[in-house]
């Protein structure tokens, strides 16, 4: 399963909030160096957790309202949600093992 690109709040509601699976959401920006480094790690996590969790990316420049709602102060910020509620947050680059461990905590 590929990483889902969230383009707006309707996408977010549909793919993340209405899902019965936990979600790992990468808040990123195209100008952010560490975001480019964490991208392949997020994609690897999407493959590792296919069928078990939703993995999505949100461009904060294009979705400032969502970034604000989730108090994203810096990028990359990775938020883990279960039943629509934030259960974990990782700020900055982390390898796939740590990202996966954050999801393991809610599976």
C-alpha cells in the first residue's frame, strides 16, 4: 500500500479520522531537508504495516489549517492517531524502526 497524500480536511476526515485502523501521519514541507530524508522511511513503514495501519503525508504549506489543528510547530512532525486521537508524536528525522515502534504501541 502506498502512502496516502492528504490534500485537504475532507481527505483527512475520510482516510484518517473515519478509519478503524491507527494512522501515522507525516506533516512535511517540500523545502525541508529532514522531511526529504524521512520520506523513504515513511514509505517503508507504509509497506511494513500494509493492512494494519494507515500511513499518510500532509504538506503543511498546502494544509496550514490541519497543521495548526495538530499544533505542528516544526517539520517533519509525525503524529500517530488511534480512533481519531493523537497517541504519539515524533518531531524530526527518525529511522523506520522508530516510526514502526510508534505504530506498534497502538496496534
